[in-house]
C-alpha cells in the first residue's frame, strides 16, 4: 500500500537508517511507486518533520546531518526514474538555480531542481553558497529565462535582494525572471525586493515557473 511506504520512508530517513532507507527507495521505484510522491511525501516530508523535531530541541546537528546525507543518496536513486517520466521534447525554458552565499542548505533547492527538470525545464544547478557575482555571470553567459534563488537562513535572505540589485547594476535584470524561495522567504518579501515570483514548495515552483515563461513568451 502506497501511503504505508511514505510513512516507512519518513521514519527511516529521520532515524538515518541508511540500509533500510536505500532498500525501501529502491524497491519502491522498481515496484512502480510514483517517484515524485516519494520525493514530496517521503523525503521532503521527513525533512519537514525533522525541522519540527529540531525546533522542539528533540534532535541534534549530527542526526540532522546524517538524515540530510541520506536524503541525497535516496534522491540519487529516485532521480533517474523521475526524469524518465519527464518530457523529452524541447525544454519549457532554462533555469539557473542556486542557494545564496553563506547558506549551505540545499535539500529544498534540490527538490525544486528535480521537479522543474521533471516538468520539462532545463535546470543549471549552481549548488549552494553561491557568490552574487557567480549568479550575475551565469545570467550573462547562459541567458536563462529564470533565476532561482534559495535561502534558508534569515541572515542570508538579504542575499536575494542583493543579487537582484547586482543584476540591475550589471544591466541584466530585465533579461531574466527572478523566482525566490526557502523557508524564511515570503510573497511579501518577493514584492519588497522586486522578485518576479515566490513559491512555497516545489510543485508551486513548477507552476510559477510555467507562468513566468508564458509571460516571457507572450512578449512582456
Ligand atoms: C537540514 C537542516 C540543516 C542541514 C542542511 C543540510 C543540507 N544539505 O541542506 C545542516 C545540518 C547542514 C544545517 C546547518 C545549519 N542550520 Co539548518 N536546518 C535544517 C532543517 C532541519 C531542515 C531544512 C530542510 O532541508 N527542510 C526540508 C526542505 C525540503 O524544505 P525547504 O528547504 O524549506 O525547501 C522547500 C521550500 O522552502 C521551497 N524552496 C526551497 N528553495 C527554493 C528555491 C526556489 C527558487 C523556490 C521557488 C522554492 C524553494 O521548496 C522546497 C521544497 O518544497 C531546518 C529546520 C526547518 N524548520 O526548516 C534547519 C534551519 C534552516 N537551520 C538553521 C540553522 C540555524 C542552521 C545552522 C546555523 C546551525 C549551526 N548552528 O551550525 C547551520 C547553518 C549552515 C549554513 N551556513 O547554512 C535554522 C535557521 C534559523 C534562521 N531563522 O535563520 C533552522 C530553521 C532550524 C532552527 N529552527 O533553528 N541545517
């Protein structure tokens, strides 16, 4: 039963039980469980739950790190199955994505990246802790339709604003749609810093990205 596997997967990710998690993921994808649901209901939900435990002081950094590493290993198993379900036609658009400078959180960004790829976008993932100049240079060189900026710390949120400012200063702001996300980001923050879109989660990010691209194609 599918809902059972998501709960089981959440439990073993939270416990960072590597063997169990990798076995469960492999047998689920081979058994035809929807890979996107495994990512959102299994892996993503486990990290959200871990976040709640962290807030309560019921888990500690080494445990979170172990779960985060395992999350990545599981994603690597799921990704080929997810991509195989995606479209193989002309990409919907090009996205450059990264976590802002000073911020090492990349699990959420990775989920957004893979979901955008599955939806048919070409995504160039710059990784985490990405300097502002790198974002600007990649926008100049790769000419993406969308720049995605992830930030998980209240102290690094400001980098989203500074990146948009730097794009303006480099004269390339009008060339790209900027989409922001990450736990402390909000719709209001997006408006305040002049971003084109905010999304709270990966499915929302896909919807927003599709709208941004259709606005671009509509000749805005
Ligand atoms: C896992 C984790 C870590 C891991 C990160 C591993 C990794 N590779 O990412 C480790 C252990 C390394 C870590 C380190 C730290 N962490 Co930490 N971490 C977390 C935790 C528990 C979960 C974050 C997570 O992965 N969530 C699950 C994913 C799926 O959700 P998400 O990231 O929000 O992403 C979703 C959306 O936000 C959105 N999204 C994300 N990015 C983007 C981008 C775009 C463009 C769009 C559209 C959407 C989008 O879609 C995603 C999918 O749905 C949170 C707790 C929490 N409540 O969030 C703390 C948390 C973020 N960490 C925190 C802190 C303080 C730290 C440390 C400073 C701890 C320390 N003392 O060293 C360091 C900072 C290191 C650094 N410089 O970045 C605080 C931040 C507090 C604050 N207000 O700033 C939190 C909130 C915990 C807390 N309550 O104190 N952390």
